[in-house]
C-alpha cells in the first residue's frame, strides 16, 4: 500500500480571532483531553487531563463494555464536559479507538456521551495509525529515511511504515492495525501475579505470530523505530525515573533493545504491588506495562535490535493538528515544536 499525506496546506484562510478548542482521545485504557487556544500567530495548550478508565476491560472476550467501565467512562466524560464549558470551548473533536470499534454496546455509550455534549467519532485502525503518523512526522526528525511508527494501545497496536519526502509529503509504505493491545494481552496471557514463565513464553509466541508477517520484510530498510502511545511514553518516564510526567523530556528519548530487555526481566520478577512503586510508572498501568513492553521489545528484535525513539506526539496531537488545519488552513512545524500533550 502506497499513499501520501501532506503535512502542510499552502492556502491560508482569513485572519482568525482567538478561540479555545478541545481534543479528546478516548482509548481502551486512557481517556485524554486537551484544551488549547488558537490564533493566527500562536497555538497554546491551556489544560491537559488524563484519566485511566480502562474502558476495554474484558471487551476482547465479551465484545461488551462492562457496566463498571461504562459508568466510569461516562463519569470521566462528564468531568471533561464540565471543563469544556468552563473554558468556553468553541468546538470539541473526540476520537474513539479499538474498544468502541468492537463493543456491541458502543452505540449506547455514544448516545450517553452525546447527552453530555461530546459527539464521539469512532475511527478505523488505519485512520488511528495515520492520525498518529502525522503528529510523529512533525515532532521527530527522520531525515527523509524510512521509519516505522509503533503505537501500542490498550486494545490494538498500529504499525505504520513511512518516509518523508523533500516536498514535505510523507509517503506511507505500509499501515496495519492489529488486535494486539496491552490490556487484551494481559487479560489473555498474564494470569498470575507475578506471571509464570510459560505464560510469558506463550505471550511472546503469540506476538511474534501476529507481528512478523507484517514487518519482517521491511527490517533491513527501516532506519528509525519510533514509539508512541501509553506504553512507549510510560517506558520513557521509567527510563528517566520521573516523579511527575514531563512530555518535553519524553519526546525524543531513545530506549535500547538491551535496556528494554532488562526492564522487562525486572517487571516479570515483581508482582503488581511492587511494580506500582517503580518511578515513572503510573500505578494503574502497573499490571499492563509488561505485555505492552514485550510487544515493543519483540518489534525491536525483528528490526535488528534497533533502539526505539519515543514520541509523546500520538493520536491526541494528531487530532489537534487536524483541528488547526480546519481553523486556519495550514500547519507549520513550529506549531508542533511547542505543543506537548
């Protein structure tokens, strides 16, 4: 599959008054909200919010959002709605991914969210990958070399191979969305705390079977491996031993294959309560960080043990960039350099 996306539009609209906009990324593990101010000359983040909802708990098996997760999700959207009203937001763009793609009761969730003034758009796996790609392309310098973007979420993993061209276009070479997420793999394979050796072995075999056919043939062509999404950014926070998450430090962090192998061994030895004490690891991610980390480490191995460069600029920043384009008609690299979400 080869297609192209253009990261800038030359034709500009008429001057714009200052407005507040909101972007929301409603994932299988985390709901995130950003309120930002936009004008012709400046784009500024006003407020960011992240809540570990785990909407996708059990959905892989049941194809239903549980009542507990449903209620928690709606309560979180009520919190988002209140902030949106308080900040006098002109428009919100809310995107949902794997859980609402597959849940039979997704329609009920959409109805409830609409009652709160939040109209959710469910995007396909490919659209999710391309939204991340646009943000990553403008936040990490890939020097016109082929690169693989790995977005490990709670319910799915997106793998996008692309290359920047000299005309500021990004050529998409391959784009895949796999039903392979940190939450779903944890529920399927990691059944003991700490996990048993055979559970890890089975998990690794399963990941290999799904991922290898999609990227192995590109292994010798890829120059850069870039990770985005909750697993990658959490690993960067652990690497820096962060007490408070800082996206400015996370962006551009390089994690070697050996470092990740070693931290995975540490995760395996620890139980969930012990993992919760690791600096940089959000306690509510402690049970799923192992599965997500193994996905990334397996991809590193297939890609000849390449380090993975972490970008905080994933789906959420991709949504923001789309909204900027819709309002002022273009996006400049300068817009993203100062945007950390």
